[in-house]
C-alpha cells in the first residue's frame, strides 16, 4: 500500500525539480520519509557503506554533470561522518545539497538518540546551514537550499529536518527552478587586463576548475586560440585544451611560471597549487604581473594584490576580454617566440620521459604504470585520482582529451574521495571507462565501498600503486630528520583480494610486463576490478612544494 503524502515527499519533489536523479545515502531511521519520497517520485536511491562516500558521490555528480548533487544523511554520526565530504565540496565550489535527519522536536533537549544541533558544525564549510522550521515549510526550505547551492559562486548547502516534521503530513510545493542570472563582468577591469596583455612578452593563461563548472570551456578555448596564448590547466580545467594541443604547455610548467611576465589565472584560487599567486623571478626574470578572473567577487584573491582582476560569468568574461584585446591592439606576434620556447620545452620533457614510462626496472617504477595506462585509455575515459605520491604522477602524465573527465580531491586534499567519485562517475558516464587511481594509503579510507559498486552493478577499474608506505610523508621526514615515523604500511598488502572478497575481481602485479595485460583484463571484466601494482618504495615523486 502506498504511504500517505508527507513532508519527505515535498522535499524530494523539489529536489527532483532541480534535476536530482540519484539520492546518495546510508540508511538511517531519521530520514525514512525522504526514502519514501524517493520511491514515490521515482528517484534512484544509492546506498553506500560510509556517509563520506555518499557526500563524495554527490559532489562528483555535481562536478561531472554541472547540476546539483544530493546526499541524505541520518542524524548525529551520519552527519559528522559526512563533514569531510562537505568540506571538499566547499573548497571545490561544488553545488551539493546535504539533507540531514534530526532528533524529533517533540523530544528535543531530553536526550533522544543522536540528538545534536548540526548547523553550527556545518556553517563554516557551507554557503548556508540551517534547520527547516516545520513540515509546511520543508518544500520552500529545500528550494532555498538548491537555489543557494547553484548560485555563483557555487557550493554546498546543509539543511536538516526534525524527524517528527518529516513524518508529518504536508502540502506539496511547486518549485520555481530559475537559472541564476549571469553576473556581468566590469568592462573597465577587463580593459585593464587587455592592456596588460598588449604589453606582455611572456604571458601564460591558467584555466581552472570553475571554467568547466561555469560552462565556459568553449569560450575559454576560443579565446586562447584566437590570441595564441600558452595554457596550463588546473584541476577540472584539464581537457579544455585536449592532449597534444599546440597551446598546451603543461609539461613546461616550471619554465612558464618561472619566467612569465604576465600570468592570467581564470577560475581557480591563487592558492598553494599556484605558488600563492607569485610567478616569475627565475633566472633573472622580474616578478610577473598577475591577473585574477573569477566567477564571483567572493573568489577574487585578497591575500595579494593582483595587477588586475574581474569577476563575472566566465563565458562573458572571455567574450568581453576578447573584444577588449582587439581594442587594446594585442598582437600575438609579440609573444610568438615565447610560445615556441614553451612548446619546445614541453616537447623535450615528453621525450625525456619515454625511458621511465617504459622502464623494465624491478621493483616497478610508478611511471611505468602510467606508460601502460596511457595506451588503453579511451578519449572519453573518466580518470579519478585519490592518493599522494602515486596520484601525483597521474597529474603529470595523464592528460585528458576532453573536458570534464578528470576528478581529484581539489585544494582540500582529502583522501578517501575515490570510491564515492567512482560511484558517481559510473552513473554520470555509463558508456565511458571509469578509472580510479589509488595510493595504498588512500585505499584504506573507503575500499569497503567496493561493496557498493558490486551491489549496484557499477564496474570501475581501480589501479592501486602499492609501495607499502605513506610516500608523501615518509620521504620528506627522511629528508628533514634522517628518519621517519608513522609512515609505514605493510608491503604487498593484497588490496585486490579485498575487492575480490567483496564480489569484484582483481590481481597483484609485481613485474612491469604484467601491467598491460592486467589492465586489459580489468577493462574487459565488466565488474569492479583492482589491478594492485607493487611499486618501488625508493622512488619519490619530485615535487617542488608541500602545500604549506
């Protein structure tokens, strides 16, 4: 028998109006009416084994589809378990709505099960965190949550509901799902940017995640191609210029950032990944002038003073800037030799990697893994990174061929995102390869959610770089102190057998020649499958920053 309409129905109906197709959750009695509402509305319920994976899946859904994601968490520990996922969404600017259960209002203050006031905990890492005021207002409150999440600058919103309010009868709410009006950039500010570019001899453009999230990838590509500007992508900006594009100079990053005289950073913070906004100054070059362009004023840098900045809908930013460049007399011939220098340096770096990408060394050099993976990745493959040293190689050697096909934890750097991201990627891109690159440390955070992949028939290829340690910490500690502590894992742990025990497939690889055939078996298996590769623990990724 169908249950009567209640406030849970009203909440889910609004979520569906905002394009939500899947509710990510872990079962809890405080939110039963939301499940019942999903059944009534025909919304998919995908249940995980840890609440963090539910939020990570919702966040990855938002980042892959550019529509909001939804996670539903039960009261108390259900919500506290999801906090790292919410924080990750906050730092990535991902439009996620997290709906939480809450102990009944009729029992509030008397010590009910999992009674906790959640919003104060979530306020610092959300655009909005609040408790719905009553059964009759739940529809309007959920609409406000989604409207806030998708407005520039996007981000997570948390709303919880008293349990007795959710179960109560309620009127359905007709949501008005209006697209936020584009934010117009200031034309005078963009004229200043164009003036700086007209004077530059060594410019570089950085395209960040918000270029993709703001649906500005075509405008960005048209702009850099029209003005022949060298590009280094950041985060989900990867793939806006496909692998092999003549303007893509990622592999000359050190030279580009060290000797540039103008760096135009679009759609990403001037954080540790970009030297906090300080460029140039290498080999006698002066410090570069910096331009910061963002999708909202709140995202513009305040810790340093850029030479120019502007905020607005990023497609409008690129279109308006192109017009301003024409007015300012920007001439690509002025910096053509600089582009050639960067292109030659990038090509030389690629050529210089060939030996290690095909190395037959024993133990396996981690670069050999990426040499083999590159041979089997399809153009539309979704590649997910969850780890430290091992995944750092992915950032360098996996160059997406299409935008929107790369996921990593982002600037918050939270390990354990991988399984949740994989769940979302398989749903969002059902016909694409989905590859999760795991460090053996990261595998310990969420590998139990392979059970979720198996139960919901979501095949994913997992590649684990298994060097038996926390490589991102062990090598720096050795350098600083001459010893290390709390940095060892058990060598050769059979994470592949964990996957097999949970209903998937897997194998251990210990020889370089075994990598390619193992990857083929993984892609052909049609099940969640781990290729667990024992890599050389003596090899450390050559990094220039620790992020602090």
